[in-house]
C-alpha cells in the first residue's frame, strides 16, 4: 500500500491510497483527471472516494466521480446519520468520526461566521493496518490505540501568524495549530506507529522544515515523518519488509 499526495492545502486536497488492485481517494479537491494520471488511468481499481466536508478545496470535484459511477462517501452531509458513519468497499473499512468542540459545535468555519459539518476518518486495510486522517478541525478528542499511520493537519503556528491582519483569529478558526497537532501525535504515539504525515499547512503561517523537525522530536518510537506536498509518496504497508 502506498500513499500518493496530489495536493494538500487551501488550493486543493487529494490523496490516494493504492496497491496493485485497489485504490481509495481521500478528498475530491482536485480534478479527476489528475487522479486518473496518478493511477496510470486504471480507474477500475478505485473502490471509493471519501470527503471530510463540503468546502471546495475538499469536495469540489465529487460530482465527477459520481458521474463516473464511483461511490462517494460523504458522511458530513446533513442531516448526520450515525448509522451511516461506517463504509466498506473492497478491503477498505472506513469509519467517520465527528470533529466537534467541547460545547458540541461543528468546528469548521465557513468564512461568514457559520460552521459546517466536518469529519475525520479511521481507515483500515489488511495491507496497511490502521490510518487516522484528521483535517480542518481545531483538535481531535479521540484516542486511537495502536494506530499504524497518522495524517493530521498542522496548519499554523502562532509565531508565524500576522496578528496585524484584520480578523486573523477568525481565519484560524476550524484549523489545527502545530502545538495541538503535536499533542495529538504524542497521545497516539506507540511502537506500531510507522508514519506521520503533516497535511494542510498554511502557506503564510506554516514552516514545513520546522514543523517536520518538531514532529520528529515528538515521536518516540521511530515513526517516519513527512510533510505532505504534491508528488510525495509514502510506503504505507503494515509490514515494511
């Protein structure tokens, strides 16, 4: 199993989990044509597409998959039905979890003061083991025992935020800071953790090299650390040899 990063950030998010026979698309924020190329046009191997929420950088191109007859899993679509938070296609087992704050509100900011439903995913596959995917949330309140791979948003660090920018605090709402991401990674660090991939870094308020360094200092069992960028590929096999 390999992870391919087609895009990560406000300009468009799209990731592929694939082996020789199956593929799962995480987020539909980039055109389907790019996914086809990344799969050498073997679109028959795509088992499903999953999206976290309905902002355009995550779901703009969902309809292209629907029109191609590919299942699209959108547990964030209101009204939320807890009976439909689990989805199985091929050997992929996907469970969605809600991103809410302590008061029970949806976390992600629409830019107009309102908030939209947003979920994270716990994904398992026999070749990969388990993966937690969390983005566009201020924190994750869940702990995942023995997780093998983590993909988590590390959007900004306050030392890089321009506090003179009007309404800068409003722009940060619904996104995870580096310290919060590190707390989440530390809480879920374990001997079976193989990979940590930092996703959705801000162009203005992030620093890839520093974020990677701080994460490497956080993991204690030797997990590999990556910063998601277009073209990155990561070995996600449960057993590396």
